[in-house]
C-alpha cells in the first residue's frame, strides 16, 4: 500500500513541473456559473494571454475546491485571486486553509466590495493579519465630488507606495465604484497602498466605519518570508467597464505583478567581506634596467587568513531589483539605487553600523569601504538587514570569529612612542647605577691593615 507521503511527493514534483510551464492561478468567485464572469473577460484575458498564467476558475461552493495537498504542506496553486463573497458558511473553504496556503508560500490578491458578507472566511483571514474591511452595506463617499457612485482617486499624495504603483509625477488616478474601506492594525508588516482623502467617509445611514485618512482603499501585507497579500476595496477595478476608467488597468496590472512577486523583489547577487593587505612586489624599470620595489593592495579572504582584532576589512553587497517578468517567464532586472542600506557588525549588540555606498563604476555594487575591526575578540556576525515597505526583505549574514593577537603580534616596546619615556627612565637608572658603582669603587680610600701576631706565653 502506497502511503500518502508518496502521493504528496508526486504532487510536489508535478507542481514544480507546472511552475516551469507557467504560474498556476486560482480565481475564486461567487457567481453561479462561469458564464457570469463575462464582465471580467478583459482581466481574465490579461491573465491567460498576456501573462500566460494557467488560470483555473472556481466558485466558493464548488465541491472539488481544494487549495492544499493531503498533508497540507504543498499548495495546489501558486497564486489565488479572490473575488467578493456574499456567502457566510462554506463547506470546503475556511480561513485556516487560506492561512496554511499563505504559510506554504502562496500569494493572495483579495478584492473587496460593499456587498460582501460580514461573516465569511475571507474577512476572518484578513482580520487575523490586522486588516479590517468595512461591514456589509458601508460605502465610501467623497463629499468633494458630486458623483457619489464613483470614487475618483486623483491626488498623488493618496498613493502611498511607489514600489507597488509608481506615481511620482502625480499624474495618475483610479476610479472605484461602490467601494468599501479598511482600517489597519499597527503591525509593521502591513502597509497601505491607497488612502482615503480628507473628505472621504465610509459609512451607512446610521454609523461610520472610517473617516478621512483613517481608512484605506488598498492595503498590502508581506511576511518575513516575502509572501504577499494585497487587498483592494472594490472589484470594480477588474470589470470590463472599470478597466477602461482612468488608470485602473495599469493599477490592477501593477498590484497583480507585485502580489505575484513579479516586481519589487531585491535579488542579492553576492555578499562578501575581506581584507585588503599591502603586498610588496618588484617591477622591471626598462630605462634603468633594474627591479623597482612597489606595493599594492591584495584581497585576502577569511579562509585564507582569519581576522584578528584591529584588522582592516571591507564589506561588499551586490544587489539588483526585479522590474518585471516577460510573457516567457524571463526576469527583467534593473539597478536598485538607494542610500539607506546599512551594514552591522554585531556580537550581541552592534559594534558598528555603517552605511553602504554605491560604486560609481558598478550600479549593482554597494560597499562600506575600509574599516577597522574592534579591539575585542569573539564571535561576530557580519549582517545586512534591509526592510522597506513594498520591497522584498533582505537579511544576509555571516558569522565569523575574530581572534586576539598572538604574543608575537603585539608591537614591541620601542615601536610605541609613549613607552619611550619609561624605557629611557629604566635604562637611565641602570646606567646611573653602574656609574655610581664604578665611581664608588674608584674614589673610595684604601685602608692599610697590619697583622699583629701575638707571642705565645711561655709556660
């Protein structure tokens, strides 16, 4: 009898094979049949034809709906897109499955709506990570705009993350219809993408859910494994009518790429630390026909010569940013320019915290320059940790021992200028003592002594 573990391994190998052909994406919706998805045809064509995803359409009530393998350790799909859900109780779908799917490395794009039910697995899952969408029947309105059915986001200051949707020139806008809103927790892994303006309010007839800049219309979440979740307040962005509005199509494209880890992924090409040692060598001077002694800096790694206290060390980081993935699945990288990457040399607490500077000749090369190791031996961690909202997190480290100086490696007394006073005092005392002894011997008077022999008494 073949065990379930064998089947899970076969399923895992199949998933690897499918991932080579293209990403497998599950589109979960709440429509009665696939024919009702014609309003999403433009977005679906973008996923299948332009991005070449292996797209599967399923409803929440589908009896064959399954996100995980039998042992729950392998995902059956790479990514999931979840439309608004009006149902409350579902047999084959719960927030625990979503959480396990996310922990296994899956990414989630979740679309909200003002008609979404209050008690459903999607809302519970979002609440667990600190995102709180508005209840059913709460609609976000802009009191500056006379058209209350459409929510137009045109102020560039409301787009809060250029790594997800770049709007540096403040010339882009999106339109949402019947939009919900969300409050967010203080969790640092949550970061807003689009915020309400000062004149927006999410409410129903009696109560208010979010007022002014308290509420958010698009929110992202990324854990330390760089798995991603994006929530958008309205599914109108992916409808055929909504995609034609303003920059809606560009926005949904960019946020889909970000969620599926096809942009804003920092790729560490290399992390290295080493010494630069002065080496002497001879060169031939053709004019004088003789060898000339010269010096040069030579790179010496830790393996070649372990570090000791006060050695001069350099740290290098080679880095690039994933800009996009083409239709064939090839990654397109670009240089990543920043001035806030720091290197830490730590034992328990950091001994040093140094900024890395971009090499002018190589746009992927960041370096600390030469610095001296501390005058303290022990086991140290060479660590670069870079965490910015919207970018994948970097945490590269290398643990090395820094030894103390051997007794033959300490500088001799005559090499230390501060010791010259004490050394001269010591030798002066010795010299003066010798002179004193010599002078004492020379100048002392001689004493003549006579030996008197006593006669023996005669008996």
